[in-house]
């Protein structure tokens, strides 16, 4: 069982930056692929970015590619989402997720992830 706790959300102006963090429990963090998803009001949850357990592979949604960067620190059991050039349409609750056996896998299918955090709110004002 893995517990995930997100932090770093908040209110930012358009064009600004935020860094989200997701801390994971457990001693096998490097064996988990990690992903970030988001859900805007009235919309379905969507994939944002993913990184393999080894950090050798990353994958991004087209809407954030070039603006967001996912990274992880396996020594700290933490995955990050660096968000730059934020837009009002990035406003959402951001969730991190973990997939077992994902040391060399990074993917965007919500169903592929086994554990989820509670989410952190990101609001981008225009």
C-alpha cells in the first residue's frame, strides 16, 4: 500500500509558475511509475504527465508539453510537477498517482494507476 500526499498548490497569475510535490510512503518508491492528473470543474479527470520509476522515461499531455516538467527524487520518495507559463485553463485539482511495477513505464491511462492522492488545488487567474 502506498500513501500519496500532494502539496504546493495555490493561486497564481497567468504566466506564473508553481511547483507541485507528491510525497509517497513506502520503501520501494523507485519501483513505481508516477503520474500527475488534473480535474477542472465540470470536466473529467485528465492526464498531465508521467515518469517511470527509474526516471528514464517521461510522457506528457500535449496541452502541457513544453510548459510542465515532471521529475522525481527517489531518495526523498517525492515526485514533482514544475509548471511554467500557467494559463487560466490549467486551473484544476491536481492529483498524483502511482503504478506498481513501473520502473521503466510511463503512461497516461488513468486505469493503469493503482494509488491516488487527495489532490491539491491550482487556480490560475487571468
